[in-house]
C-alpha cells in the first residue's frame, strides 16, 4: 500500500514524484511510475492507458485537474487552445502522453536561498515549478541567481542534496532589470498563477493588433513589421540568444515562423506568448488584462468574439496601407506587391470600400474617419455596409 504525500505550494510535479518515490522506498520517480502503471493496468484491464498526472494525483490528495494546474508547467507551456470550449488541460492539447512532465529548460533549477529556508523551516527542500520556467534566471522571492543541476535524475532527489549545482550566468541575471525582461517575468508568473487557457484566435487578435500599432508608429517605409521585429527591438540580445536562440536567423527559421505564427492564431509555445506580450505592451498588468479579457465572458459572447478575430486582424493589417494610399486599389496593390484583384477581394472581405473613383471630399472624409475611429466604431461602420454617406 503506497503512502500518499501532499505536494508543497508551487512544487513542480517531477520534484513531487521524486519525493513520493523516496517516501515509498523507490529508487527513482521512473521506477515509481512503472509500478503505478502496471498496477493500474492490472486493476483496470490491459487496454487501460493513464497519464502521469492521473497516476500520481491519488497520492497527492488532489483531484487530477487541480494537481495538473497547480504543479505542472502546462499553464505556461500550453496557454493557447484550439478548441472553442476546451480550456482545461484534459483535452488533446493538454494531457496527452507525458506533457505534464515537460521540462522546457535544460537542467533542474533551484534557488539556494529557498533551499536554505526550506531546510530550516520544513526539514527538507523541494523543487519549485516557477524556477523551471524558461526565461527565468533569478528567484522572484529572493532576487538572486538560480542554480542549475545538469543531471537526468536531478528531480529524483531534493534540490538541497546536490552539491554540484552551478549558478546561472551573472549577465543573464542582471538583465532581469530591463523593462521587457521584467514584464516577461511578471507575465510568465501570471500564466502559472491564473492557470487559465486562452483561445488561440483571441490571443492572435490581442497580439496582432499591438504589432500593427507598433508597426505604424515606427514608420518602416512600407516593409512588413513582424512580431519577431518587436521582440528583437524590445529584448536584450544576450537574453534572446540564451532563451530563444536563432531569433536572429533567417526568416525561414522555424523559430522565426513560430514567433510570427502567434499573430495568425497558430498554437505556439508559452514563451512566445509571454515574449509577445512583454514586447508589445508598456506594462505587464495591461498585457495580462487584455490577454485574459474574454475569459470571463459568457460562452456565446466568447465564441462570437473568436469568430470575428480573423476578420478584425485582416482589417487591422490592411488599414495602415489603405489610409496611406487613400483607399486607391491600384496604389495599395503596388505597395503590398499583390494583384489588383487580390486587393479588391481583401477590401471587400473586411468592409473597406475602394475610393479610387470617389470624389475628393468624400474620400478625405472616409480617411479622416478611419484614422481616428475606434475598433468598435469600425465594426459598426462595416456592419452597416461601410456607407460613406453615413459618416
């Protein structure tokens, strides 16, 4: 009969598995999981398949969903979801295979001050999930550099038992005072503490609109301003090279594609969402509030918002070029490097009327309205048929 062992606040699931295995006389967490899996199959049949968190949850004295949300890195790593109505971690983008076991960083990270405090107050130390987040180089509680253990079996023993832990590079730790890195840290912690998922299209709208705004402000002479550009300009190069390498590579790089995919609604890593918000918002609280804005809405409101995201995103991308060329289809096509037919179709799809044959005064009235209109005003105008006479 295995003895249960409750996880400590914020304890990382792999570290809890290590403590649970020691508590029950196993040599490693892997040995414990093999035992639990065999026992479950024997009790429930050969066809039974259970995930790591489902095997361990009964011995944590928590229900599986709470155990997964509070003690794995999934609230950070799997922040985006494809499904309209699946926002927990049991769906196909959350609990398959050993995703609850995922470890984005190379090595096991600990804070020496946390270890000392644990051993003084609890008599043992434990691995914290926050310390394992990518991009986090210092302990938020103590402000000091984390140390790392580069061993495959690191989590099988308490962090205080490893004498070969080495501190993180001092330069990386010093970069946490820069605005973007500071915002990133706060946002990453918010992902973990809130535990809520965000639909990928809602996230795309939030981030894509910010990128478009920044692109207009920077006046890049017609070249497309991407999310990768935002991140490059906001974050220190040393931080990016350490935590998201190859961001300076070719646009064909998979890393570049993964970053820019956040603006099109593709599922991306949690680190990309956190970097995107930190790079495109001036404060972390504003970024967090906007990112989670639709989560409290009624289901029908949320679904409606999701369906309109792609339309709004396309309009926001076209609008700066549309205004700069005063709605003339030929000029817009030349600026974008696409055909006249393509531009005409795109304008119709987002509710922007071609203005090439519209009288000068009417054209200027439309451009003046579009230059100052809010998102809701644009939505209402488009819904009313983009009627120029109504302005």
